[in-house]
C-alpha cells in the first residue's frame, strides 16, 4: 500500500537548467510534506517542507509546490548544480509522527 | 552538537543470529523513529519511541523485531533470528517534538544477512 508515489525513478538535467521532481499521494488527510535528499551511504537530509495550508514554499534554489486537489507536489531546483545529484524522497504525514516516503527519484545533473 | 549517531555502520550476521542496531539521537531530542529501506524501495516506517515508551509500532513486523529507548543510553532495534529478507538499510531519526516536524536522520546501519 504505497500512499506516496514517485513515478520517475530517475531524472537527468543539464547544469543550469530546472529540475522538476514529482510526487503523488493518495491520502487526502496528509497535511505536512517534506523533501529529503540522500547521497549514497548517507542518511537522508531534510531539504524543504510545506504544510497543507500553503501551495508554495521557497528556499533559495528550491521551491516546493503543493496541489491539494490533485494530491500532487513537486520540487523545483533552479538552477540545477552538479552537487544536486542525489536521490530525492518526498514524504507525507498526517500531523503526526509517521511519515510515508516515496521510493525516490535519482537526479543526475550533467555538467 | 553531534547529529544522530548510528552504529554500527555495517553489520553482517548469519541466518539465525541476533542483530542489534543502536541509535543515539541528537542532543535535546527525545523522539526517536526507526525506518527500514529495502533494496529498490523507499523508507518504510517501523517504530516511534520516546524515552521508555513505544508510541507507535505499527510498522514493526510482529515477530522477531523489538525496539526500546531506555531512560539512559541509545535506542536499540533488535532483530532476533535474522533471515535473508532482513537485509536492508536501517535508519534512525530523531526530533525534538513529535507533532508535524521533520526529522534528522542518522547515516544508517546496513545489515547483511548471509
């Protein structure tokens, strides 16, 4: 029962261009969403979050968009940099302590 | 201020042995969460603990798995009589408050059952 889905296992983008990573969820009760970035052999690191009362949150080069009616969120990285190459996980929670993670999207930024 | 510390980083066990994974949360964090990542899958919630209490263990397999977070010392995830299917990366995370906050993850313990 995958409540959070990332349907693109991988994405390649040229340096300087925009990277768009997508995430869909099925539980309309989710009200808090996060993106994590993970390098090989390391734990996930928090990147950016958004609560359901907003539809956009921006932090530097990273912007997360939330479309509640479509149960869809996306992470935009602009401009993309080679150091952004990593696996990105989206996660969702219902104001609680258990987060449901997607299966991740591996981003490669090509210099 | 050290982050979430997990040890060992790598653990090899033969089938039938016990595996003990340790997690020390960040200083000041009293909420600990364990997640498991199987190959080619995302992170799956296992258990949420506060000091001396299990708050939510809905993701824990019913048998062979247990977790504790004693008053003193690290949180321990114990897997008894390991099987090959237990091979995975086990991540611990901590937070200062339980509700609606993101976590800080440790670097994980990679368990290999041979």
